């Protein structure tokens, strides 16, 4: 078996960026402060399959700094379903020839009646700071 002069798997790699990343010298996207910037926090489903009976946003909207609470009902008339990008790149006529049994899977951006999986976005809060949005 021939020997390899350079083996990288399992070897230490000297990294140059670590010191500034862990010592507070790096800049992250969250560090940017721009005038008028808004922050969004996403409420996610805690259950794998659950019925959305209602979403009461009144307490969140009453908080200072909260600009909006967006739910599936708000988006249902304003945005169409999310469709996989792979299907968008193929024309419907070609898709019908290549794989006629496959139908485009459209999912709403935010559900209106059912949560289908744990962590599915249910609502979004737009606010003046990350703390207020959360």
C-alpha cells in the first residue's frame, strides 16, 4: 500500500482566526447597528402535530417596541405557498414529461390550522430590539 506524504484527516490544523473569534475581536452580524433596523423572533411549534386554535397577539402588540405580530392568517392572502427551489428551475411541461407522478409541494410560509412538525414557524414578532422581539 503506497504511503501518503500529506495526511490531513485526524491532524491538528493551525487556525488563524480563532483568537479573535473567542476573545471578542471579531464582528458578527448581530453586532451591526443600523438606523431603523428591526429584529424578528420566530415562535416555533413545540409539538410534532398540533391544531392551531388561535393566536392571541394582543399582549405582544401592547409591549413598547413591538411593531407587528405576523401569523399564518396574515400571510394567507398576501403570499403564496413556499415551493421547493428545485421545482422552480424546471418548467412545468418538462416536469410533467420527466416525472408526471410528482406534484409540486406547496407549503404556506406560516401555517393557519395545523403545525406539522416540532420547530415549525408559527408566528413572527417584529420589534425594535432582539430582546423585545423574543
